C-alpha cells in the first residue's frame, strides 16, 4: 500500500514539474503546433505543412504518422531542466521509434531545425542499425536538401564542427609582400594557415561513436557536442553524394538481413570514400569550396582573423609606419587559397572578418600610434 502511495506521489510530483504547453494552438493535417504567440504558431504550422510531407517523401523507410510541435523560448520538458544553449530543438520519444512530440526553439533557423527534428520523429525501425550519431547527420543532410537557402550555412557550420576530429583545418594565405624598393613589383608569397576552433578529440572517439546504436547514444553522451554533429554530417553527406539516401538505407537493411545490430564501420568508410583512421586537417581543407569557406569566414570571423593576422605579420612589419590597415590590404591583396587552388579574397572595406582583423591589427606589437586607419 505504501509503495503504491509512493509511486502515485512521485508521478504527481513529476507531473507538477512538467513544463506547461505553450498556450496558442494551430491544428494542421500533420500535427498540432503550440507556441507563445499566434504569429509564431502560424509560422511553424506553415513550415510543418510543407516539411512533414517532404521529409516523408525523401526519407526511405519513414513512418506515416502525425507529430505535434511545441515552440518554446527555452527548450524544456521539465521546468527545472533546461537544455544547453547549443541545442535548438529535440524530439521527445515514448519509445525508440515512437516520437511523442518535437520541441523547437522559438528563435533561430526554424526551417533547418524543424526539418532535422522531423527526421528523428518520422524515421522508421528499418533504420535501426544506423549508428546513432549518423541519424544526426541524416537530419542535417535532409534539412539542407529541403531548405536550399540554408545549404551553405549548414555545410560550413558542420565542416567547422568536424575540425575536432581532424586536428583543425589547414589552408594557405597568399599576398603580395611589400618590397623595400617603392618602384619594384611586390612578389606574391604564400603562408600556411592552421586553424583550431576547439580541442582535438582523443584517438578512438570516432570509432566508439560509430559503434554506438541510437538507443545508447544519449546514455554515453548526455549532451552531444557540436563536433559530433559535424563529423556525422560529413560522413552522411559524402555517403549520400555517392550512394544516395536509398543506398544508405540499403546498408541498414543489409545489416539487418545479416543479423548485425549496427552497420559496420568499413561499410560506412566505403560509402563515404573516407578512411576514418587517417582524417586530418588537410583532408578537411579539401572538403571546402569557395562558397563554403566564404560562409565559414562569416560564421567564425574572430578565429580566422587571429590566424590571418599571424600570417600577415610581415606585411604589418613593413607597412605599419607607411599606411593604415585598409591601404595595406588594398596593396597586398591577401586571399585564402584552397586545396583546388581557387581563392577567397579577404574583405577590404567591411564585414565581420574585416572588423575583427582591424581590431587585431591595432593590437599587434610595435605598431606606432596613428599607423592604423579605421574605415
């Protein structure tokens, strides 16, 4: 009797701690959308009506079911358990392939986040052998497919995230080196650029990740680091480029047919044309094209500014007393050269990277007062 009372009391306590549902409800053929305002509820309802059938259409083995969406200012199931700021949405499950509802952050890029979460909500049990982290990559790949306006943002963001698995990113800066003779032509020189956005992960982390099924993923890593999303997107996107979503799904069907609980790592390496043991910063550099790098410069201006200024120290030393920052850039024309030898010119007049570099230029050692001019 006392045990039953205790269970009932605990259930009542848990219920009292649940975050309340947002007050405004908009019904759609694919589920109800709840939000704090009518305008936000209508906005997400329109997205749900577009994206739910599109996800079902492109995702092999998807479930034909409805799913509700809660739009929250702070993501939470329980009142006193907030999600990390990096989490923009999550899917609450009743069982492994039985989604209860999607929670979506009120601010942010709703088309990306909702498409990603719909993959978690609608994916079917035939995908069970896919390593759990790769479902995150699958969500991002489908999100960029269905929202082309976010394609470069997702690609660049995830490539930068993946740098934790590659020991950073290796690029090259080219510029005209100022000559001591004013009349001479300034020769072009190249300087290596190594960018580290986060601490490199220990060896074996990727292998451990890819041997972890979806049912165990959050038990081993309660809050999945951004770097894990990056490498998941990298593997899935490369695999889908080569064998398509159907081909990736077929790997899961093949694993099940052979009595395997998870898709073997060597199958994934073959599908993605990758050697997971030899991932390095040069490999990651080859994954960037001009558009992806341009977006990366916008996403991480401070990190790029720091390493670019290190590469341009010879310019600073020779021109600091003769011209300001903008004039120095105009004369030396620095650019980042990619692995395919294409170039991304650095901004000469404005933008987040320009501002970050200008601020850094002003603090370089031995710069005489007045040597730097602001735009």
